[in-house]
């Protein structure tokens, strides 16, 4: 009996504690949102009436927001932590750096909206216009960060602007469906290319700039930890969610709806009213009518006739021509021995002309002037730039590519075109082009040129290797930083390397690569030497 009394007392204490916790929920939610600074960002949740400890509906003044998912709460902590610290450091430097950091903050806020949409909506097709519409705000804010860099290339803080412009691409981790954390690591390497230069320039002059770079790097580390915690295998969507465009509209309208009073529950504390009926405005249209209004029953009748013929059995072969016994090899051993069949009966002239015709020769290669010209193409697929089918320079003057250290570039079937590669790319391959000029900043690996006559290239930075294969006429202009470049040639003619003069005012000095090789056998070993012509 004493045990029963103790159990009853314990249950009453638990009920009392539960009641007190339920009364504390609204206040705790408001305080946590204020402490994280979420009020400065767009509201994400939808309003809902709060419920008191007795299960009844509270007054409208006590309405609170639906709690955010843990992934959004942690993203808010990242924004109000490392991102805000970076913005504050940028404001200390001021000028264009502060302006660009404000755009970075807006880009993170746009990604926050996108993450909220993923918690509400079904996953759309990545190649569909719907997906691009959902990403539109994020892409626009990222473009603003890059535009500030491009519009101020002459600024003394250009390296600062380039560091942020290269690093803002880290926000595209949401598009990596397999290993988003690897995207963050790659983008950090791109940002470090410029950020380390800033550290080198200011480590003896002003530590504020050094701390600014380190603060920017810290965002990548925090974002990587965030992604590994919540999206280790890629971004997740709500399989039972709503349409992505509808979810985007709700998230964009959340601030105004959050301030409006919420509908009250019924007086007896019953459940909220049911949701509205679904709309069928986006239902697919009926199938199109056949052309000219004709019925398709004829086709079905034709197929029915085919199956009727098949079902006739042996009668199907009744109209086939009988083979004469004298022409049957299984009844005439002499035919098998000679491996020949007697000549066929006399045929008409038309039949003879068809039978006497031999096999057609293989079709020749179609001349270039008869080939269909494909439209020019400049597109980034994953980490590969594709430049194709340009005939002459575009209206803007040249084909410009803003590459990063992870990008490889493929240029093919272009004629009389100038390609400018801005930034440090990974590798460049040029195939079947004519009279193409290439201007690059720096490369990680090599430039590979195949079957591209009258090729020209200028290197402004560093380049480890140039490989030429079946190139007829090439002019290579190297800078002072690329004098250690290695050049490999195979089946090439007329290749000249232009080297800078001793001073900045001197002209380039042209040097030709050898074309004639003399090979001799010495002590059982083939030795090749360059043929030199005197005079």
C-alpha cells in the first residue's frame, strides 16, 4: 500500500513539472530567437496558436513561431557568429571591402532561405527551370559579390576583393549531391590563392588585414563542420513536402505573415480547421489531338491485321516461292563440292542492273563548307569549361572565362577566335582549331594543343608545360615568370617562342624550335642531334 502511495505522489509531481515546462515554452522560444539574432533575418516559420497547459487555445497575443529545424538553427548560429565577425572586420577596413562583405551577408541570408525551402518542399529536377527559380536569389547575390571585384580591378584592395569573390562560390555546396564537404575544401583553396597574397603583403604592415583573411578562412571551417553534421551525403529535401515554387513563395512572404494575427481556435479548444482543398490549376493538359483531326484507329486496325496473318499458322508461307530441287544443296552433293549455285534464270534489265552493282565505296569525308554549322557554345559543366564552334570573336570582343583552380578548359572547333582565361585554372586542351589566340594568367598543369594550325598563346603568369601535337605554325609568348616552362612538340612545324627582353622597354626576342633531327648509332645506341645550319 505504501508503494502505491509513493507511485501516486511521483505521478502528481511529474504532472506538475510537465505543466510548468509547457508554460515556459513560449518564453524560451522567443528568448532563444532573440539571442541568436534571427530577428535580423527573414522569418522562416509559419505562425500557429500556442496551447496552454490544460490543452486550450491561448489568446492571440501569445502566438509564437513554429520552431525551426535544428539545421536552420545551426545555420543561424554560423551567420551570427563567423559571418558577422567577418563583416565587422571588413567594416574596420572600410571602402569596397565593407561593401563586398555586406553582399556576402546577403548571400548567406539567401542560402538560409533556400535551406528552409528544402525542409518544406519536394526535390525538383536539378535540370528543371523550377530548380533554377528556387536558386535565383542565391545566384543573384553571389553575382553581386563578383561584380564588385570586376568593377574595381584597379583598386589597391583588388586582392582582398578577389579573395572574397573566389570564396563566395563555397555556397554552391548545396548543388553537390554526393560529397558537399569536398566542394567547400576546393573553394577554400581558390580563396587561399588570393588570401595568402594579402597575408604576405600586410604581415609586416597592418595585422588588421591578416586577421581579416583568417576570419574569412574560419567561415569555411565552420561551414564544413556544419555540412558534415547535417548534410554529410548531400542536401536533403522533404519527400512529403509541397511544390518548391509554393514553398519559396511562403518563405519570402513569411515576415509579413508572421506579424499578422493568427486565426483563433474554436471556443472548446478543438483542433484547427482543415487545410484548404488542393488546387488543380497546374494539372497537365489533355493529350493533343492527332494532326488534321484524323482518328488513330487506322493504325490499330493495321496492327490487328498483322496479328491475324500471324495466327494463320502454316498458311502464312503459302505465297512463298518454291525452290527448285536442282538448286537445293542438301540434295545435290556436287553443288556442295563446288560451293556454287547454278546461275539464276534470266531476269529483266532492271533486275540485272541492280544485281550487277557492286558494293558502294565508303562515303568520303564531307567538305567543311558543306557541313552544318553548330551554334557557338560556352558552358561550364561541373568543373569543365566547354568552348566550341566559335567562328570569329563574339560582339564583346573575345571569349572570356573566369576560371578557378579546379576548372579544366576544353576548346574545340573554333576559328579566328581569341580566348582570355582570367584567374588560375587547372589545365587547358585545344583541339581542331584554326587561328586561335589564347591569353592566360596562370595554370596548375599544362596546355595541350592538337591539330590546331596558326596557334598563338601569351602567358602572363606561370605555366609548367606546353604540349604541341601536329601543329603547323605557332607563336608562344612567355613572360618573365614563365621562363622555366617546358615545351614538348610532336609532328610540328614553324613553332617560335618569344622571350621577353632584358628590360621592360626591350622588345620580345623570337627563338625558333628545331624541326630537323639527325639520328646516328654510336656504340649500339641511337643518338639524336639537332641539325644546325650555318650561315
